[in-house]
């Protein structure tokens, strides 16, 4: 993004990474994208009992330009997909996406022509959160996991090495089902 | 007449709230238990001797409205026995990106092999690790249980096994904790 990307790898970059990570995770402003029933649980998470404000997240951004995190809460219809992508594109880097609920993650029980089978067809997703709808604790848990991810994000040369490593790891992933042929 | 006092009354409400008990649950530090019958993630149970209860009938997969469950049954042999009876579930996968935790699979299960726990912290950052395989879903071995494959310890025949497995024995309780 800025000067921190140009730093040579070493102690200085590691220190800057930690400071930047801490700053980024401490106040993530969500551009809430409430689409269905998950949005109700999302609102409950913002209420006094669950209290998103404990992580400086109470400001649900009405404008995508001042948001870092998109919480896609609910099933994404084909017609809504371009809108979602546009909102995502309008957000400034760095930005993260939580796919809240099974409908956003994979289409869930709505396996039909009207619903996008997972918002990762449209935007890159950082945290998948199952549940139908997930209770507010589950959302808070996913936010904690996202904080962990943000905090451990590398910068510059380290980031490029991290991407290499993650890509290599994904290529090594084995399928979960052994294919023995049609008739076994 | 005392309308000018209204803003002061408003501040009074604010002041009063400072002495009220705080409603907030500090979630990651304090975890309140769920309701006892909360639908969390699934668990594949075992008989008191450690054999799996799942017989690979795929009724859970048929009942699932979201097609989240994938089961492959396979025959038990005398040398390699994973469950009492003829068959066992060799491949058992639940896709938590599809599962809506409705519990219809639990209602469909004829052996109560599949039940739900109260565990709900499932979020992850990739799709692969949200497909839970049989090893992840199986209940841990409790005291007196032995990892299959092994012979039926609770009876010679299946009828005998089911009857004795369903009553309290010296070997203790099954993984569901009901008997």
C-alpha cells in the first residue's frame, strides 16, 4: 500500500508488521451487508449483550469507502451479486470479508438457480462462518479468528513469501474422497 | 411549568444507568453455556465397548435438506469389525458450509449414532477444513472403550449385543452418555 511495502525484510519489517497488524485489528469497521436472517443475529451481536464495541466495531459503516470488513450476512441472490461486488470494490485496501452463515458460505439449503452458491464466487472470503443463522457468539468467534488472521498478515517481501507458502500448501491438499472408479 | 427540568431528567437516566448491573457477556473470555439441547456440531457415537454405532445406512444423508452429509457404507467382516451388525460407515463427511444444524439427521438416525453436541465455534478460513471427516466427528474413546476394529464384546449375536448394549453394564456408558 504505502512505504511499509518498500521496507527490506528483517527486524524492522517484522516490528512494523506487528504494529500495523495490531492497529488494523483493533478497530475494524464493518460495512454490513445484511441480506437475510443472519443480519438479525448480526444486529444482536452489535447490541449490549454481545457488544461488538469491545473491539471498536460498533460503527457499522453506511459508506463502503470507510469500511475495512464486509460481513456478508445472508443468502446472496444472483441479482444482488453485482451490487455486492461493487460495494466490495468501493472499499479501500486492506479489506476483509466474513461470509456469515451457510447460505453466504455455500448456498446452504438453497441449492437453486436464484442463489449464488457461495459468495466466494463473487468476492474473496477470509473467514467462513457456518450456522443457520449463526448465534452471535459464533460471529464473535469468527471475528476473533479474523483478528488473528489480520494480526499475522505479513507485509512486503514477507507477504510475498507467505503467499507462496499458502499457495504451495493448497496445491498439496488431497481430496477427501478416494476415487476407486464407478463400480469399485 | 417545570419543562426546563426535562433535559436534566434525561441526564438523570444516564447517571442512573451507571449503577445498573452490566448486561454484557465478554465473549471470548467468558463463555456462557448454551441451552442443553442447543444444536451444535455433530458427533458419531460409540457403543460401550468402542464399536461405532453408525451402520452406514445413509438415512441421515437422505433426510438432510441441504445435502450436507456424505456417507459410504461398507461390509463388516469377522476380521475387521467396526460396528455390530452387517455394515458400517466407512466414509462419513459433514459439510459444515451446507449444514444448517436443523437436526433432521438426528431424527432420522435409527441407532442414535449421530447426535449433536453444544459446540458451536466452527468458523474457519478455508472450505476444506469445514468438511468434517469421520475421524473428526467420532466421539473420543471413553473409559472401557477400545478403538475398532475388534470383535463384539457385548454379546455373541447382534440381538444379544443390542440388548446388552442398551442396559447398564460393568463396562460403563456409551459415548452419548445416556446409558
